[in-house]
């Protein structure tokens, strides 16, 4: 058989396995069938959970810097941010304020203070610009916690600091942004695949609140808190601006600080040099935990597939579950189909990712 170069570039299987682990498992399965092939690992992300790890694996000279911050419940957590060789820094919200850090969801009380503390640590270390990956949030606080850690003051009618989290937003009477830290010289870019606005039927509370433990009755209360936050801030950033609803409204808070919104998947791919790797390949494998109708809306696997199609390289898909007909893929495998059901696949995703790699290699001939 003629040896091929195969690029394996999945996103994380959220809540189940990291992108790096999934890439290694798929590659191991492929190598069992086609050991003569050169397999290039290129785990990717779209600005959500796993973005920091993707950069750490792919960028030579990147260094993790430990930081202890307040987690989304107020307990201290050990996290890290990433110092990049060009002087910039990457901070991932899921590391400091992510849903996975909570024992139980807390839709009204979870906050982003720790995310702001990690950003401040990167600035203190001299970061010349920032990349902020904001997926995986536990909170719906509009980024108020992060802004507080960066020097903003949010107070009630008595001049006292409001309670962290969305619960405190209903108490908010005054916002003082005069103490906010300035942006670094190279600016701040938000990496996100989310285009939802801050408020309303497509807003942060309505769309993402239920994923964070909000009941149907909670959603309008969370939305009202965000509306209060935006009203008191009185910022020029429009609440219907795409992306302001990302990470429980943290996209909005960061935009008020002066950060710019950047589609996550293309920015991550550019930083990782993914287009060049794909152009030099004979075959590309991408994947994610669930492939569905939303997968074409800016998510990393679809962007990997787009790069492959532009380069004329066949693209294959591995997903935990496939809930929509994959379009434009030469082949596709669902871990749930190999394992018998979704529960079995979730229980041991790397075993079935290896099986998927082997299955694709066998069918590729």
C-alpha cells in the first residue's frame, strides 16, 4: 500500500475527552491498520473548552503558567494560562470559571471572577496582547465578575458591592469602570463560535441558561438581570451585537472593556498553522462529541472540513453521535454506533475513538 500523510484534527468531545486525547486515540486506531502512514496530530478548538490545550500542543515554546483563582462557586481553584512565544497570552474561561468546576449547577450564583483574575495575572506578567477563549462557562453574569477582577466596581443603592453572579445584577445601581485595567498594547481578541445576542429569545439566558441548570422559570429572571446590567452600564456596545451572549454574556462584558470578537475556529486554525498542514496531507480526519445541525455554524470540525475541501483533500468525520446527515465528508463514523449506544461510547470514549480510527483506515483501503 502507498503510504499516506494523515492529519488528525478533532475538537474535544466535551465533557468526555480532550481534543489531544481523541486525536491520539484515532491515530492509534488508524496505525493498527495502516502502520506505514505518517499521522500528524493537530487537535483543534473553536474558542471553547480545550483551546488552551490545543495551543499548548501545537505552538512550540508555549508555556503554561499556573494561577490560583476563585472558581465559579467562590472556592479557590488551580488553573493556568498560556504564555505564547510572541509575547501574547491565551486565557481559557473553562479553566477558571467553567461548568465542569461546579459540583452542582448554580445558574444565579456562578460567576466569572476567576477568569478576570487569570487575565489580570497574564497582564501582570507582561502579556502584549490577549486571546480569550470563552466557551464552557458556568455562569450568566454578563462578565461582571471578570470586569470586577479587572478593576470595575459594581454597587447597589447603598454603595455596597453587589453579590457575585447573576443574582447580584438585580441589585445593581451603579457601575464605575474608571478603575478598569487598560487593554494591552496589542489588544484583546475574544475567540468564540457563538453569535447569539445578549438578551431575548436567542440570548445568553434563553439559549444557554438551561445548560447551566436554569429552569424555564429561571430564564426570564436571568435575562432580566443581564438587561439590568446592560442598562446600568449604558455602554455603546449593543445588546443585539452577535456574540455578546457568549459565555453567559461574558462576550458583552469583554466587549465593554474594549475587546474585539473573533470567530474562534479560524483564529485557532491560523495560530496552529492548520491550513498548511492540511494542504500537505493526503487525508484529514476531524471530529467532535456530537455532529448535528449546529455543527456547520462556526464549529471547529466544520472549519477543518472547509480547509480540507479548499485544498482538495478528502475529509473524514469521527463523532460521538451523529444526529444529522454529514455533508461533504468522504466517510463518517459514530462512536455510539460502534459501542452499541451513546452511554457505552461516553463511558469509554477513547476506546471507541481508537475503534473509529481503525474502521476508517480499513474502509479507506
